[in-house]
C-alpha cells in the first residue's frame, strides 16, 4: 500500500443554512453542523483510504459564534495522520454572511474513521507523510489526541498516556 | 430562581433508522446520530432552564457498534449540573433491533448548552440539586469535564485544572 | 408464543417542531403529526410483536389545539389489545412550549398494525394481558373500535356489530 | 359569499415513493401517506375557501395493499360539503407500478379543515352545491360522517345522531 | 410495440412551497423547482414508455416570477414526441396564491428521458401519435429542439441542423 | 462599485449521494443534481455580487453518465461574466466513486442569477474582469449564450442575435 500526502485528502464543502437547519432563534443548530462535518470528514477519509469508512469518534467540539439562516458554511477537511486501520481528520469550519461580507471561524474539530472491508472487518490504510510544517504539527498532535480519546473511552489508563501526560507534568513544575 | 432536580429534565427520544440516515453499508451515519443527540439534549436543557438554549459544546463521542437500517435508536437525556448560564446534559444512547431483540448500548455523551434571552444574551439558569448517588457522581464529574473542555478550547491552562490534574498526578505516583 | 403485558410496548417519542413541519401560520401540519404518530405506534407494535409490522388502519383523529413552531411534541404509545395477527396501539400526544411552560393534550388516537413475515404473509402475535384498570378498559373498548373499523371498511354489517350496537340501542330506549 | 361547485376544489397530486418513505420491507409507510393526503386535502380545501385552512380531523383510514418503493401514488381530492366554518374533503388514492402497469385503489378517506383568519379565528366559508349524482351522494353522507366524528370526539351523544342512528335501527329490524 | 397518444402520459403534480424550499427572501429556489419538474416529467415519461426512465437532458428554463412560501405549484407534464429510445416531455408550471386567487404561469420547459432496461442498456420506446393541433405543433418543434440539444452538447455541427438553421436563414433574408 | 476577478467567486461543493437522491436503479436523479448545482451557483453568484441573488435561468444541461448511490459529487462554480444586474455562472460537475477511484466529468452548465435588493428590485452588480485565457474565452462566450437565452425566452428575434448568428452563417458557406 502506497503512502499518501495530506493534500490528497483535502476537500471543501459549502452548505447554505436553510430554515430546517435552524432553531427558533434562526441560528444553525449544533447537531446539524456536526452532521455536515461528519459527511465532509468521511469524504476526506475515504479519499485517503480509497475505501468505505465509518465514523469511530468525534473529539470535543465547541460552538462559539451563532451561525444565521442564509449564511454559507464552508468546511475544509484533511487527514492529519493514519494509524493501522484508522485515520484522524482535521476540520476547519467557517461561516459567512456573503451580502455583508462578515466571515468568522466557527470551529476546529477532529473526527476519526475506521476503514472497513468485507463483512465489516477493519482493514489497513495507507500511511500518511506530512509535508508542510503545519501538517507535521498536526501529525505530531494526533498521537496526543488519540491517547486522550482512549482514556476518555476507558481503553487506556492515564498513566500509560505518555504523550498526554507531558502536558500536565510540564505544567506541574 | 428555584432550584431543580435532575428528574425534571429527563426525556426519552426514539428514532427509527431510515435509508437516508445510513451509509452504503446500511449503517447509521455518525453525524446523523450526533444530530439526534443534539435535539434530545436541547429539549432536556430547555426543560431545566425553561428557556431557549443553544449548543455550546459536545464532548468526545465514540461509536463502537454499527447501528443498522430499521433499528430503533433510544436516547435518554438528563441535566447533570447547572453552571451560571449553562448546563451539562448527559446522554445514554441505545440501539435495538426489535424483531431479533438484540439491544446494545451505543454511546454515552455530554453536551453543554447556554441559555439565551433577548438579543441573544446569556441569562442565568436554575441551580441543579442531585438526588440519587448516580446523579451526585455525575454532578461531581461535571466540574472535571468542564475543565477539560476549557483546556481543549484553549481557555484554561492545564496547570489551573485542579480537578482534572488529580487524574494524572494520582496516576503518576 | 408467550403472552405479554402492555408495559412491554410502552414507548415515548419527543419531536421538536421545525419550520418544514409547519404551515404559513407557523402551526404544525396535521399530516406531519399523523406521520410521527405512525412511527411511534409502529415502534410500540414492534415491541409487542417482536416482528416487522405494517400499518393497517388509523382511527378518527381530531386536532383541537394548534401546535406552534419550536414546541416539543411528546407521543406516548402502548398496545391495548392483540388480535390474531394484529394489534391496536393507543397514542396520547402532548404539545409543550417549554420556555413558557404551556402544555396541552393535543390528541388521543388508535392505530392498528399487522405483523408480517416471509413473503409479506401475516403471522400470529402474542396475546396481551391487561394489568391496570385503565389497561383493562382500553382492552375492552378495543373490540368496539374494531367493529367500527370493520363497518367503516365495509367488512362487517352494522347488525353484526354486537358490541357497537349496544351504544345505539341503549341510547334508543 | 358566493356558492361554489365541487369541481372548483378538485385537485390531483402525484408522488414518487422514495427510499425514505418506506419501511424495511420497501413498502410506503402509512404515516407518510397520511402526510401526503393531508397536503393534497389542504390544497383542495384552500381552493374552496380561498383562505388559509387548518386540519380539524381525519376519519378512519385503512391500508389494504402494500405500496412499493418506486411506485407512483396519485391522490385525487375534492370538497364534498361545506359547513359554517369548515369543509369535508374526500380523497381517492391510487398506487401504480408504471413499468408493469399494475394499478390498485389504495384508500378512500375524509379529512376536514377549518378556515382561519386574523388571530387564528375561524371564519365562514362558501356553501357547496353538489352537481353530479356522485357529488350529491357524498354531500348527503357528509352529515352522517360529521355526526360520527362528533360522537367519537365526545361532542355529541349517540342518541342525538339522527342520521347515524338510522344505520343501526334499520339494521335492527 | 403499440403506438400511444400524448394524453396517455398527461399528469398533474401539485406541491406546496414549504420553508426549506425557499431562500432568505421567502421565494421558491429555482433548483427546488427544477427538482419537482424532473419528478413530474419522469412520471410522465414512464407512463409513455411503461419502463424505467432516466433524465437525459433539460432544456433552457427561465424563472420570471418569484414564487412565494405557501404558494401551490402546479406542474402539467405530457410527452411531445418519442424518438428511438427517448422521449421529450413538455412541462407547464403554474404558481398560485390560493387565498388571494393570484395565479401566474411560471415556466414552460422540456426535459428528455431515456428508457433503460437490464444492465442499464437503452431500449426502444413506443412511437407517439399527436392528435390535437397543439400536440402536432409540439411534435414538430421537438425535432428542432433536439438539434439544438445536439449542437449544444457538441454532438452535431450547426451546418447539419437543417431544422434549426431554417430559423436563422429565414431571419437572414 | 469595484470590479472583481473570477477567482473571487470560485467555490467548490461536495455532496454524498444518499438513498433519497436516487431512483430505483440507484442512480442520482437528474433533478436532485440540478438542485445542488443551483445552490452551488447561487453561492458563487452571491460572492461576486455581495448581495442576495435569485435564479434567473438555467441553460441546457445534459446527463451522460449515471452517478451511483454512495458516489461523491463535486461541483465547481465560478462567475464568467457580469451584465448590468445579473451574472452568468459556469458549473463543472464531477462524480467519483472513491473506493474504486473511478471519476468522470458529469456535466458542464450555465446558470444565471439576478441581484435583488429592497422590495425585490434588481440592483447593479460589479463588473467582472477575466484574467486567464480560459476565463476570457468563457467571458466572450457569455454574450452568445445570453442571446440564445433571449431567443429561447421569446425576448429577442433570431435576426438580432449577431453573436449567435455567426455560428450558423459561418457554417452556411
């Protein structure tokens, strides 16, 4: 299986906020945005894996700016790191009111996906080779985020999360 | 403002998995489930706050069991703790294939919501008084989860996250 | 096939009224509510039958209170009686404007479902044993409602509807 | 207000059965059909009243033939009788698999609508003058169906339902 | 294969403009109308071909009158001419605000469909015999429109479009 | 009003083909694609005009390759030319089956939009200055396509369509 570069999985999605996407304040509902982000991330993960993928997890996402009815939501997605049978995808979400030109960064998020084959069994995915400085930084951070996911999912003890612990032990001194 | 009990915000939602909710493997897409969870959690948060609420964040969610077309997804939501102008909602998600009687716990998750009033300004919410042992445990954990959210959102330094640090320092010795 | 109690088929569904569910008066459209009630009733019927079910009929439903955009619709469903290959499900529908705390009973209704197996053939369903007084009353009334359905569907002569006739002959004297 | 003929409110709706309209047997769900029927009936009622209308009730509907994915559902709607502030609409529903030419009558049903004006108050509607024999028969039957609705809604005593009682007393002799 | 008359493929579709069909001016979005027109035209083409059909092309469509939220869109569709394995369908679209009685012709358009059989291969369709003067005129024009489609699709040279050229050479003198 | 370059209105949209987007052959329905293209084109037109826009027309579109359930549809949109109060947008549509790597050009199309302000009145839009050779070619062709639209819409006589006539008169000699 050939190694791949992050650029190969880079995709952009634009969505128009319609009435059914909003709450009674005419703001985009958080869950609807999470849904769009999942589709964008899945397309990006598919592009890296050249395979069907299923969502394995979504990391902490916070919503700081209300997005209004009629705004355009732009989602950029790119794979940051490949593990054995899974990939982490980074999402950058922007919201823009085009007539007024008002544009804000809405979210940054990480979704992970597992590649599945016949009989829904997980299958190996190509390695990812980061190129730019930013890609290398995201690649390194992916390990730390993975440890946090494992701890939060009850699959790793905090003591074994070497990468993550550095954050707190450094802070401790 | 009168204090409230967790039971007052307890709600159940049942959804049937339809074709458009699924990927080409006939599994429920993760993003669609996140969307349903957001609606269930928002209803629960509204019940506690007796006010319009907007999603502030969703914590780490992992998807471990595929949910199939035709399954019934049952979501239980209940407020775990109220802060000044926000609440944390705990979600328990089950998936059931009713004809076969096969039922699995699909997810546990935490969403937070902010109560908003006139001009989209945040407004105070009633305090929550946990009653049962389980409610007390969720109430205590809410502080630790809040610190993690603040650190992940870049709004708190790891060193200030007293509650959270205990997890790693305990592990360290 | 083991007999079952009504409680085993009791389910709750909560839905948020979104823009596309409403007419130009911002009221929930009757047909949309009938659709939600059908899904809730089908889940309840499935739980009793542990089988795929299809809608056989819906009884008279009247809509007396407008339900507004942003309200939460709560549907409770429970099987009232099982016949050979079909069940009757009772629905109680409430609408609530949570911020104002205004809550009204919107509807009561009865849907019937047929259990189907291989090749879409009807198959037997477990008997239902009512427990509480209210369940017993609903169980008894189910026979009368069934006769009315058969008459309205042209499958029974009024003269043969012994249970139903009592209503008019009693009234006659 | 000018009287109107049934023909003025006659409308036809055609819908294609798509995946999300079907259950796991690939049959159109009953609730989805009730939703389409409500929209068709509302358009017909609007045409008679030249006013916004809201669904007041739906009579007993039974589903006898499964309608399949890809079938075309054809709904004919026409007002049968106008009361002071409401109208009754008759629906005839056909399902057709066009490639095979297989076409069946799926349902007959009656929906009633109330005309509403400023502040959601009911307002008078034009009288309806039946023309053909079939229209006259539907016009006469409308009174009997109205009595049944009132009894089922708990708003009329069986003894006062003169039109409806004839059905049972005739049968009795 | 038996020849067929245009009337056999005549169908009417009525749709109510709901919030999600509109832009922030509360006008029906052009793309949503094109979608409805495609479904109406496909049903009409299926009726002529008694076969599954797929959209081959849509001709120039212009939108001259805004259609508002709550309006009823009425689409009439009828096959104008059959070629070897395809048909052309003419659409007439009306929009009506029923309470005010305001009704405008919104569009006229032509969609073409190809009949497909096993393995997605095109298959022959019945010939169409126009009856009325209007049907004959549409039948004749179909050839000219077909040439324009072929030129615009890069499949015919302008010089070979005998029917279409007449339009310009006549104009030239 | 400042002139703008084509690049400023360039946008990309990615959509996943879900069950409800497909016909019974599991192919994307033409009308659904026209709907997506309209949204992509409207976002692009908005970006050029920095204003609300409404669809004025769609040119001839042909569908040559079936797009399958689960494929990713990628739409690129860019303004080609601005007229007084309207713009023409060029769309390039690709369909990709990512697991197999199979990718085809599905369509090229032109949509036009009008910028509207207060009271739905048309308002002037910025001029467009083409930069690359391809942009210049699209800019020149826009005039010819506009004449064809006007003729097809009955608003221009073929004899006045100077740009378009060249096509046939050149071919004639």
